[in-house]
C-alpha cells in the first residue's frame, strides 16, 4: 500500500510539473474516474439495473475524461459529442457480439479460487460482460476524439483561410497517424496484461482451438476489437463534426458582419 501511495504522489508531481494546470486537472480526472468505476461496481453488486447504470455513467465518464483533461472548450465539446455518439454505436455492436459469443461468466481457471463460494450471485453475467466491454472502450475512444479535435483546431487557428474540404483532408492525414498509434497502444496493452495467461496456456499445452474458445481469451480479444472499431469510427466522426461546426461558426460570423455593415 505504501508503494502505491508513493507512486500516486510521484505521478501527481510529474503531471503538475509537465502539464501545469492541465496536468493537475488530468490527475484529478484519473482519480475521479477510478472512483466512478468503484461506484459502478458497488451499484451493480446492489442489484441496480445494469443498462441504466451504463446509460448514466457513459456521459459521466466521458465528461470527466475529456473536460478535465482538456483546456480548450471547443476541443472538449467536439470530442465529447463525437465520443458519446461513437460509444452509443459501439454499445449496440457490443450487445450483439456478446450475445453471439456467449462468453460471459467464469472460466475454469477461476475454479480453485471460487471453491466453496456461490457462482450464482443473482446478477446477470452477460450484462456485466457488456458493461466491462463498454467501459473498457471509453478511454481509447475519448483519447482518439481529443487527439483529432485538438489537431484539427490547431490547423484551423494557424491557417484561418483553410476550407472545409481541406480541413477534412487534413483530418484524414492526422487520423492515419492516430489510428496507428492507438492500435499499437491497445494491442500492446492487451498483450502486457494477458502475458501471464498466455504462459498458462502454453505450459498446460492448450491447443489453438482451446485457446480461441476459452472465456477469458475471448472476452479480452473482443474488448480489443471493440476498442479498435471505436477508434476507427471516432476519427472520421470527429473530423466531420469539427469541420461542420467551424463552417457554421464562420457563416454566422459572416452574417453578423453583413448585418453590422
């Protein structure tokens, strides 16, 4: 516990030094998101309807991630709209895929830990799996939305005469880089967290068919795919929203100037 407290203190200090006010806000964003996840787990354990919890906490977590971690209101607003819309679309995909996969619940690896305990706690394991998948995707989707919105807005600030079509083309170029880095981050994160289980599979002589049909592996692989699909959808959607919003803002400014003249 003392090591954890020291590392949290070091993280807070470094974020304050490197990021200044935004870094401090981002640190509190991490803390608040951690508390929100704990609250989600507590509410689910109390038997609160899981779909209602998901619908309430998706915007709460996105607001915490985006608005506390971004100093520009335009970037934050555009990122929130894009991330929220993509999360809703991905949630529908998750519901369908989890129903088809039938991979919810506890795998045989958990047998020894749960000996003597009830494996029927009166909760919906499929809906818990859906909630885990949705909340696991939020970070990657929000990160991609902020990266796209901030990059495009900086281009617009430095090139005020850029057209909407040119801005969308720039968004496509930025999106290619964002996709590459985001996908590598997601894949390496999955491999790092899943390495011990891979070793388990190899040492126990699991066949390829047994691995791809194992609940733990299937759930992790599905979460990775959901995150990748979410990032793929976020890149064009963020570009479209920001370019459209800037275009409307310019038209309003032109109309206001004409009325003044």
